C-alpha cells in the first residue's frame, strides 16, 4: 500500500505530459491530413477561411472525440502493467549489472514514479505517431505489401518517442541500481555531472535495442496472429472470425517473448551505457568490446529470463485492463 501511495502523486504529472504529447500528435496528424489536398486554398470566396485551415481544426476535435475512450483505457492499462511488473524490471536491471542479492526487497520500486512519467507519454507518442505514419505510408505506397509498411511505421514511431523516453530511462535505471534514493536526487546529480547530455547517455544503445525490438515484435505478432486466425477460421468454417481480447493478449505475449529474447543482448548494452557509460566507453561498439573481452558470449544474455518474464505478462496485463476500462466507459 505504501508503494502505491508513492506512485499515485506522479499520476497528475503523467496526465499533464500525456496531454502535451497528444496535442503534438494531433497537430502533426491534422497538418499531414490537410496537406494531402493539392488544390486547397487559405482564403475562400468572400475572404473567409477555407477548409485548408478549418479541416485541421475539425480533425483535432473529431480525433479527440473518437479516441477519448481508447486513449484513457490505454493510459490506465499502461500505468497498471508498468506498476505491477516493475519489480521484475528492477531485478532484470540488477542482473544485467551483475549485482549481488538481486531479489532483495529494498528498492524494488525505486524510480517507479519517473518511469511512469516517462512511459505513458512515450506510449502516446510512439503508438500515436505509428498510426499516423502507417496511414501516410499506405496511401503513398499502395503497391507495397502492408507488412513492410507496418515495419517502417513502427521504426519511425519508436524514433519519434525515443527522445522523450531516454531521460526517464536513465533516471529509472540508475535508481534501480541503487545509485540514488529519490527521483529528485537523481535528477540533480545527473544534471550537475553532465548537464542535459547526462539524460541522454546510452541513447544510441536504446535506439539499437528499441528499433530491432519493434520490428521483431511486429513480425512475430503478425505471424502468430495470422497462424492462429487461419486455424480458428478453418475450425469454425467462418472466414470472418476475429481474435477475442484474450486471444489477442496471448498473441501479444508470444510476440513479446520472442522479441524480448532476441533483443536481450542489446538491452544489456543499453543498461550498461545508461548506468555506467564512462566505464563502458560511452558507445555501443566500445561496450560490446568490453563485454566480450571480460565475459564472453554469456555476457550478452545476462538478464534474459527476467526480461522475458517482464515483457510477456506486461502485454497480457495491458490488454486485460485495456478491454475492461473500455467496457466500463461505454
């Protein structure tokens, strides 16, 4: 109960930052949609504003109305899944840093507030921009197989959200490692030591992990979903049968397991660069060389079990909460 009270005060800040992120995406989407009309004019007959100005405004209003329930459900589901699985995330970080007594109770929720503040807006930016990029790519390249366009949109979505996520990840992982006792202490110390650059240490490692992770996740999810759908439709004799929320959660958990296992070496590199970048050379290449020289191939798999144990249940929890909140808001 005490741990939950520590995280609750952060929710106000989370919602504020999520609103800013959403506004950014809505404006970008509106401009993008408005730009599709090559014959649009700014001023119509009689000096009034034409649709080139009014259409983006309408688009923003309509998007908010249509997405309110989905965005609220997604925010609640993301907060819930992160908070419940946070101790596993802490154990993973301790394992990757080769710390002793990784299961100690003290500090299991250290940095959870900062993680929530970073992760929720990151989710809005990443998945919101993913939808925008996907629509744009499909309309611009109608002859290209959608599967490849989804992968490109996923990469672009991750790049869009990465600039927001990195600072919160640096603070979170240094607190999980026991380097600081509070978010305030971590922020002040990182700033005093390296300024703004301190919050982006390990950024290259984060990108090296997240971009392949998103592609792997997308690929494995599509393969799993399509395989399951073929079996389900064949058994029921219904070509229009779709996945239930529970079945979608299972497919998501499978994709999360595969993608998290594949990208585990990249996740450890990111962790070491964010928590002890100076010792590991500050770059992906130097970090890889040091791990290989000191630990061999096994050094790249440290933390795989807790990483997989974190991702798969997180996806399942997310979908369960997401569907429940949506149903209650209908």
